C-alpha cells in the first residue's frame, strides 16, 4: 500500500492516488476491507460525503476502462468524432464488420456497408427523452441526423433509417442496433452530451433559442423555422423604421400583439387571435411581416406561413412555435376546409391538440402552445352566427386604409433587418410576479372603461402590457392608452349569442313579412305577425331550421330568450304555443318585439301592409 491510512489528512485522502490504488485491488474482499477503512477515516476527517462522491466517479472511470480493454478503435477516414472504441467491431471505410464463431465455423457479420457511428447524445429539456445524432459517410461526404434513441434500439424501428440513406435491411438491422449500442456504451465519457429542445419559446425561465448550450433536436421540417429566429442587419435602423410605422394604430396593435405572445404563458391566459382584414393592397401582409421581424426572418415560408395547411399541420406548427407568435397570411385560403372558422378559432385558442397514436405503438406526446396568432384575410374571421366563444377570442380589425405605405420597400427592409428586438425584449422582461401585477391593473381598467367581456379584456390587456413593455425596453416612446383601443373591442351585446340570435330573428321576420300574413304568401305560411300586440307567432320547426342555417341553434338560446322577455311562455311554462294560425294548427314560438331596445319598431313601421 503506497500510503498509511491513519496518516491521511483531509486533503490527501481525496487525492487521485488513493483511488487509483484502490481500483488496482482485484480481490473483492480485500478491496472492500480497505474501502471500509478509508470511509471510516474520511468520516473522522469530516469529508465522508466528498470521499463517496469521488469514489463513485472513479468507479465509473474504472468500469469504462475495463469495458474498453482490448477494444478496437473506429478507423473511418475524416471521422467526425475520432478515437471512439467499438469493441469487437472492425470499423473501416469498407463498413462495420466483425468475426463471430457459429457452430465452430468463423463467420463475418456486417452491421453496415458504409461508415456510420453515433456522435452526440441529446437530452430533451421538455420531456427528458434522449435522442442521438448519427453520422454516416455516403456519396463522398459525411452526413448526420438526429433520431429518438428508440429508433436505433429496435431492429424493427431502425429499418426506417433507410429513408435517411442508411443501408439497413431486415437482414442487418439487428447487428446495426447492436453496433450502435456497443459504441454508445463503450464511449459514455467521450460522446458529447447536450441539453436539447424541439421547439421555440419558454423553457422555465429561459427562452429558446436564446439559451446557451441548448441544441435543436426537433423535426427537420421545422429546422428552418428554428434557425429563422436569429439576428440580421442593423438594429438601430430597424428601430428607427418601426418608430415611424408605429404611428399607424393598426400597425401598432400588430406589433404589440407580436410582443404579447411570450406573455401568454407568463400571465396564464388563453391564446388569442388578432385578425386584420380588408381589401387587397392595404399592406396587411407587409404589416404582419414587420411584426414578425421582431423575432427573426419574416420571409414567407420562414416565420410567416401560408394558411394553406391542415388542422394537424396548424397544431404542430403552433406547438413548435409555443411562445413565439403564429403568423398566418391569407386566411381565406382554407375556408373550404372548415365548416366555419369557429371550429378553427376554438381549436387554436384552446392551446392543446388532440391525442394521436404512433404508427409503431403508443401515444404521441400531447402538443400544446401558449402564443398569440396574427392572421390576415380579405373577410372577417367570425360571422353573425358565430358562437360567443369564438367571437370572444378574436380581436378583428378592418383595414379601411393602408397599414403601411411603400409596402414593397418595407418588405425588403424587414427581410434584411430583423431579430434583435425579440432577444432584447426577452432579456429585459420583468419577473413573472411583476408582469402579473401590472397586467391585473390594466385588465381592471379595461373592464371599467370599456363595455366588453372578460376574454376580450384579457387579450387586449396583454397587448397593452406588451406595448408598454416594448416602449420601455426598445422604442422609448409613449404607450397606447385604453381610449386608443376601445373601438377594437367587442361589446358584451356583440358577443352575447342569445341577443345576436334575437336580433337576427327580428331582421329575418322583417325580410319575410309575406310569410306571416294570409295573402300574397305563395301558399307557404310561417306564422302570424301581430303588430297590435307587438309580437309574431313563428312555427317552431321553421324557426329552428332558419336559425340553424344562419349559424344559431334555437335550443341553445331559447331559455335565455325567455329570461330576457324576447319570447312568451305558455300557461304550462313551455317555450311554444300549440295553437291555430290561419286555420293551421302547430307549435308556434311567440317572438316579442322589444320596444325598449329599439330593435324592431323602425323596421316594422314601413312594412308593406
């Protein structure tokens, strides 16, 4: 023994020589005896925890060295990670092979007919899963890709790598799995391990891609979008140009909405949509491009996407962006794919996709997003018959004038200058509590000063807060006031479905008065108009059918109608009367014309009878 245990000090008991000697003792009993003595001495010296930590670390090194003893070394030309051990495998430019004995006969096993090796391990920060980067040599140069560990750990799954260019078949799949596993196991300390992420946005208190030491391990389809969140051009020139463009209120709201997207998660609110609509040539697309230049390259196909996509694609893209705004141009492109935009609105503002099974078993991780959506189009995204939930989650703005002048020049400018503001903004955001406290103050004022719903107030309060923060951090100008945005908020009446449905029915009756009188009705009578008693009897079936065509559902509003006095109940409390109209018996709903709300009288005074 090169040392006396009793003479060891707090410093010398932790030196490498002590552990090197300990692991030269092959006899297990003798090794354990000396280890016990050393641990006892470490406790007396007050360094027991440090001693145990160093012992475990040296034990791993010793095990790794034993595994590598007698191992071959990978000998690929221009290998991206030279010097890796490969066990019994022979790794040359001719491929990966080894000799085995089968029934006393030497046999050559081929794992792959070209150079291939694992060069990096990636540990995902979201779900803790591990991915692996595989490098391979083919067609005269080295290529690489990242896959889940499960892909290269199963002979059935690894065959899918043939699509990536790997020469793997059902014949050599098992041996390729074994080879990759051997190389990873033999080189735990030599193959680099990195933290990784497959999306953009918040990772606890960090924000991808502004996190040092974190690599992208996600779908290749989104790699360009991930790389697009970067800086280019001149930040000061960008700020000067944006200050001028922000004088337009609609542009200002677009940019504030872009800055609001990372606040959705911080504030704990639902995703929301800001939709700019109007005729062509108003600069809607350029406005969205400029708003997205906050974060990176706003080129179409980069951070601004065409809306020509399926629901699955929209969900996956939103999940990838996570906290960065989703910018979609020309919403009307997908009009034919949806029964109405209400379904789209509810889907994306819920912030969560539906579960799906994997092709090779199991369930995909549930995709979520916490961002805002910037849309443009030639028509409103909601209709008269849209549900209150849909109208609540959208801030719609009609562009009656140009949002930007010289659209082509601005588009070229933001293609060359982008990405600095987002990084600056994230780096200087207040902490979560300060954000939430200020948000609650703004939210309370919006509700006090505007006739609107809580959901509309939530979205607009986030936009106002983001504008305030961007003024402080970047632009050094005056924040928007509540009076500046009041006109863009829906009133409670606009959102209330029973009220909107009632107003539609009154208008429908006024347009079809000949169906409610006995003459000149072409043989089809829907009910009876009674101006003397300020009401109209309407066949329940006809009313239900016509309302449904307009996007309203009679059963969903009838109770509220009765409470508001929009209809009368019969003596049994039912919402309809079983009675005769012009000799025809049926179930009739009695619609009451509400004079106090001044909804009907002006129209009815000019009715043609």
